[in-house]
C-alpha cells in the first residue's frame, strides 16, 4: 500500500544528477584545449564572430530569394462562415431567434475566431424565424420576410 501523504510539492527533492563541468578553453597548451581552443586553424568558424545568419548560403543567392513569389495576400480580407438556411431550419423551431452566439452554442459554427456569418439560400423557409447575421443573400432575405420572419443585418465586418 502506498502512503499518499508522502507525495506532494512539500516533499520534492533535487535529484543528484551527474553535472558535467564546462570545458575551460584557452588555458595553455598542456590543458589539451589551449592555443586555438578547439576551433582548429583559420577559417570562418575559428573567428570570434564566425556564425552566419539563418538562410545564409555562403554568398550564393539563398533559396528563399530563388523561389518565385506568387499571388497577393490581402491584409484587409474579411472571412465569412457561409451557412445554408437548411441547417438553421432543421436545428431551430419556428419563431426562434438565431445569431452568432446561438449558432456557436449549438456547434453549428465551430470557431470563436470567426465572427462574420453569411446566410445563403438552400431551400425556401416554411416557418418564420428571426435572424441576425452580417450578410444574407437577397433572395433568402425576401423569402424569410415573406413567411413572417425578421432579418437583422449587423455590420461588425472586419473581424478576421
């Protein structure tokens, strides 16, 4: 039987591990690492500042500069989670309210980073529903309002 009172942060001890002393270089010829201090004779790595920066290829054009650059990254791009009305109609009963927080709570939208939702038409809605989204297709907005639903468009676009 193990005595569990023995274990805990208050009983931690340092392990007596083998600690190797650092090599003392440049302390005379007889020490074994004197004169050139284990760096060999001449050359770049024998110098005090003999290191090169990452990606340096000895004066040759580096790989990153030889590869072609393609495309364009738009810094102000807005990402949307595109949802079909089919999913909302199957998950939510008539006269219910749907917004980002409710969609996130029901795991229809899986990420917290993405805040922009666009709703598109799949099938025609058959019962009224209240929807708050960033974007919606014109045909779907017309269909929801025809069955007695409410569409609210919020404009917090810009959140990636």
